[in-house]
C-alpha cells in the first residue's frame, strides 16, 4: 500500500465494531440459552476465527456482515469437534476458548498460525490445570498446539503476574462452571469487557480493587448486543488528526470504556485538543463521540497503570511522539514483545527507516522529537496495528511511504485505507 502525505484530515467517520467485544458477544451467545442477536459485529479475520471455531463445536451461527445471530443451547450443548480448532492469528480466540473447553467433558485441540505458535500460553494453561483441566502443549503447555480434555473443575484464587484481559477472561469463563468461587487478582486492572458482558448475559460477579470473583454453576441467557465502535481502531484517526496541521476530525459511536481510553489521556497530556461527548450505553459499555484537532505537541511519560488501558495503541502513540517537543518515554510495556510481533522491536525498526530518533528498551521505547519523517519502504510484518501505525506516519512524511503486507490491517479494520481516503484532504 502506498501512502502519500496529506494537507489535513477533516470531517466525521465511524469505525468498525470493537474487536474485543465482538469476540465476547459471539462466545457468550454460544454458551447462553436462547438466541443472541449482535449488531455492529466486527467481520475481521480474528473475530471470524472465533465464529469458525464455535461452529466446529456445534453452535449454529448466522453471520452476514456486521449482523450475527447465535443460537445458543447452553453451556453443555457444545460437542466434541471432529478436527482441530484453528484460531488463525487470534490470541483472544485461543485463550478464551481454552477457558471454555476446560469445562467440557471431551477432547479438543487448539492450533493457530506461526505467530500464535510463538505466543505464551502457560499464563492460561497453568491456572486452568490448577483448576483440574488436563492440558498438554509444546514446552509443557507454553506453546500450541494445545490439547485439552476438560471436565469438572475446582475454583481457585489466581494471582496473575501480568494485567491481561485474556487470562482473566479465560479463568472467569472456566470459573462459571467450577465448584466454588473463582477469583482473579491482577497487578493493574485490565480491560473489563468480559465482566460487563457477563453481567448483561445474567451472570453475577463481584469486584474489589483488582480482584474479580465469580461463583460456579451459573447460567447465561441470550441477549441483544450492540457493539460500539472500536477505540483502538479510532486511535489511528485520532492520532493522525493530532499530527496533521489544520485537522479537525470527529469519530462517532465509539466505545468509551474507561479501561480502554488511555489513548485519550495521552493525547490530552501531549497537548492535542480533545473533546469527548458521551451519548449513551450499549450492553453495559459507555458510547460517544470524540473530536480531535491539531495543536502543538509536547513529550510525556507513559507507564504504570496507564499501560493496560492503551497497550494496543502504543505503536501509533510512538508515531505521535516523533512529533512532540522533548523526549517521550514508554515503560512497563514488556507485554508488547509477545503480541502479533515483538512490537517494541518492530516499531523501532520501521520508524527508524523513516528517520525517527527512537530506541528500544527492555520494556518500552524512548522517542525524541520533533523529528521530520521521510517516506520509506516499510513492512507491517503481518501485524495489523503496525501496518496502520505506519500509514499514519506516512501522512506526515516527506514523500510517499510504501507498506509491505498492508493486507494485515484486515484483522481488525478491513476498510481502513478506504475510510482514511474519505477524510484526507
């Protein structure tokens, strides 16, 4: 994909449905009793992997674009799959499904692509084993394929060394069918879409600080779910508007869950003009409009409890920092090294090609600004968020930027480049 610099970004747009919520809506719909109707579903590659796996488990699902109907028959209506369950590139699918399959009285095998094969799974498999599930995998359950034979589980209190919504969600899902009360404690609070949606489907949970508790033996009931726009997708446009002089851009109908809005805090801290209008709620999730206008930017420090609230946005935040006055330091983000790519190494390598003064640290990056960027031949490395971050960098570069493997953006934003053209002036 070839990206040219633009004069400004102006107008209004919407972004596709939230990826995290789309996964959870179809998964909880499959486990619930009765029909679940979903609108605003993200028909990206990752979410379609979740649908494909659930169909292999015997769940009837109708999907047409962003509308999905799931015919749930209850937790134990799933059936043993006749073949392996291929999650593709979706870490959410494999980790959440592991929690569900740990409760099932049959054998299943989870596999994925080459990227999934390198991503750590013991953070999920170890606590599920402690609950009584039988799970095997490469390196003692650290890597796929994962072979799971589930059955009766016992509740545990798991203290997670990382703030991970995927780990927390897998254990809460398993805990819904475990004997006793399951608790998950995190070092910082991760995104809480699973907790909000479980309540919407009729489950009872308690929250105290960074600990979530759920008792076993609960049943879910099918619901109508309206998926808000994905703030992680909106972030690329919001950052672009903050970067390009003369820009004034509104993203409508986006999710404003406070565990996900760290990007808005960073934009404000760096000096961008940000206006947020909350317009309502969908399935327990606050929704609204965000307006960003260009303004001079200043460097900031990003770390600590803020990191779980913007972990997916850090690649494009690094682009933002290249144009801020001073030195931006990103720390406590070692989780970036085990995403679709090692996002610390990849961001540093690709932005360096464009002239950025950026260096990697073990848990983040140091970015000096402002630094003029120049168009270059870049590579997404098959990572959707890297591909979109490079496109944003290309909007302010001197000369055209070419992005290899740009098709990776389809994982979360299939028509990203088309929507970018509609607001580029």
